[in-house]
DNA sequence: GTGGTCTAGACCACC
DNA sequence: GTGGTCTAGACCACG
C-alpha cells in the first residue's frame, strides 16, 4: 500500500503515518500478515527522517497493530477480522467520538447529516474490504 | 454548566475546556446567550492558570462559538439552532471523522457497532436538547 | 441624529459612539453647530453607563470635533467644510489606511475592487452631504 | 523581510507584527512560500518576548496567512494571487473601511484627497508586486 | 532548534 | 470586576 502524507500539515508526520496505516486496515487494503515498507525505505519515499517513521510505527506496535522485527520489518498483526476490541478501548474511543460528534452538532450539522456522513464513511471502508 | 477536565490527560487543558463547552452546546446544556464562568473564576475552580482558560475561550471565540466582552464575560453565541455550518467545515470535519472511524474498524469494532455507538451519542445529545 | 451601537460588539462602546458621530459628520447628518444629546441622555437611551458616553465624547473633544460645555452640552465644532486637516493628521491617517488597504489586497481583493469599494463609500457620504 | 514595530504605540505589539506581515504580502515583498523569522528569532530582533511574536503569528495562522510548523518555522501561505476573499470578509472589511474613510472626511479631507490617497497606497502595493 | 503548552505575575483598558 | 496585553521562564513534542 502506498502511504501518502502532507509534509506541511498541522497533524504530526508520525501520526499521519499511523492514520494512513489504520485507514488502510479499515478499508481492506491491508490485512493481518501484510508487510509494510521498512522504516528507512518509507522515510526515503516520503522524504522525511526515519526516526519519524519509526515513531509512527511504534505507536502502532504499542497498539498491537504492527509487529516490528529485525527480520521481516513491519508486519500488520490485526485487521477487522481479528476479533472485537477490548472493552476499555471502546470506552476510550467513545469519548473521542463524542467530542468530534459534538463539534459537528454544535456547528449546526443535523443529527441526520452527522449519522449519514458516518454511515457513508464506514460503508466506504466495507466496500473496499471485500474485493 | 460545570466544566471538568483531566489535569494529566495528553489532551491540552485549553482544548479540554473547548471540548467540554462544545459538548455542552451539543447536548443542550448550553444555549446561545448563556454565560460561562469568567476566565479567572474557571481557572480558580479548575486549579489551573487563567491564561490557559483564556486560550481555550479564545479558540471558541475564533470559531464564533463564544463572545468575550469585558462587560458580560464569556457568552455563548452559537448552538445547534444557529444555522448550518459552512461547506468547508463539513469537509474538514469528515476528514477528522474518517480517521477516528477507521481506528474503530481497524481495532475490530463492526460497522454496526460503530454506527450504533454514533447514533447513541447523537441521540443522547438530542435528548438533552429538548427538555 | 440617532446614535446606535452594538452592546456586544468587540469594538469598545465609547469608540462606537465616536465612530457614529464621525460618520454622521462625514455623511452630512451632522454639521458644525449641531447639538448632540447630553451624556446622561445618550447613556440612558443606549442603556449604558454615562461615563462611557463621556469617554466617547471626550475623545472627540481632544480631536477638536466636539465642544463640551456645561451650558449647551455637546456641540459639533467641525464638519467637512471646516477646512483641511493638519498635515500630521494626514500622515497618521495614511498609516492607518495603509494597514486596512493592505489587509484587503493580501486577502485577495483586486486593486479595482478595493478602490471601487472606497469610492462607493465616500460617494455615499457625499450624497448625504448635500440634501 | 525586515519587520519593524513601535514599542510605545497604542497598537498592540502582536498586531503590529500582524500588520507588517500583511503589508509585506500586499506590496509584494512577501509571497506564498516565503519564510519568516522564527518566533524566538524575531522576538530577539525586536527586543520583545517570544510569546508576543507567537500571538501575532497565531492570528495570521487563524487567518490562513501563515503556516507554523515545528520543522520549517513560519511560512507564508497566501498572497494576492491566492484567489478572491470570502464574501463575508468583504462585508466586514467594508465596515472597517467606512469608519476610517469617514474619519478622513470629517476631518476635512476632500473626497478627491481621500480617493487619491487610497489610489496611491494601492498603486504602491501593485508597483512592488511585480518587480 | 522549532513551535506548543503551561505557569506566574504584572499592568492596562473597559465598564 | 472583566478581559487584554506583555513579560519571564519552564518543560514538552516534533523533526
């Protein structure tokens, strides 16, 4: 999977890497067992420091999404079929979701608009998930 | 409305203040015209510096959510009935939503789980909104 | 002339009073010799503290636009026919104008748009000036 | 571009910084992509606190005029060729312009004087804009 | 080394 | 009493 980032975004580079990998897993372009580019390779491709890639991969490893080995490089260890998340994850996630959903509502999006948008996004994931 | 924050969160304090106010607006505890505590008062209540509260309020003012006057202090100027958001807001919001929804899917939440959770959250907003 | 202000503007109340009087002079609704409401009267009409009105009038007095007497109240002492401004005024004014014109240009308004807008504004003044 | 401010002006320092940058963009000394001094560097040059520079830069970022990154520092993201402003900007701008133009007229500048001065200022911008 | 966040304390402008 | 501005110094996050 090709990872693209915005060098001049306000989102930290390492987090953009994290976000792109997670989105790749969500929409089915990445599955458990797939390999990602080595840190140095990806850093070279993106034109950034390999420490930055390293940090991005590391946050995914801490999240049990990647396995990092000296031998095989970065390997995806989890995808939507790997079973349900831990309850504590769901709780934390709901807190983050609440904040972003509240933002939409407070700014004038209707309940329907918000839910429709969410449905479209996750449907887009599902569509790519079964190619 | 009582604002509570986590002093040891990785989310900046000023942004937590912002998030709590926005959530208050979304769930109907705050309406356009309502007053918020003064910066120094809230800072005192939360045990933090008033500059931090100031910054949180300031981000809300930039977003046309609060009005800060030397006379009346901080006053809410926007709520879900204040009209639809600008199209560019919706686009940016969708990008943020995609990241968080992808995170849930990648961590094993099913499409239905995610959408149900979203629906519950916004329904909870709506319930409080019409007391 | 009826003076109207926005109680919840980010522009200080005393300066709004000043701005409205100046606009009244510019567009011909106020002429040299005209009387303005007394500070207490205007304060009452606007629902604000008379000290605030006092301050607004005072800035106009410092600028030789108003004369404040115990007897006649506030009297306009200058209008567009009272002769040219002092050179130092023009220099200061040009500095302020440069800032606001630069803002328009930097934000994408064309030279023509800016000049046309300025012409319309001053023409509007002139139209009211000769009733 | 060299930024100069007046330490004893009644205009806040952070706003003077903002104004000088905007003027630099308007008159063509600054273009999209140009770098500005780092906050600490500029603060040191001007003999003021870096927080003050920070606030000035921050207002420009909110206005989509600057991009602040930890990597490249402060980079200009907008110039007169970046497209037209939003309609609501023009409306607000016209209000500000009216106040300052009325001030000139009320102080005795003729309609022609005012328009000529405006034309000279924006022409000066244009002249620098195409070197 | 860059900007970001937070604290602390001072003084001013406005009302 | 309110928010606004400025200074000063600390530590963190990012690259």
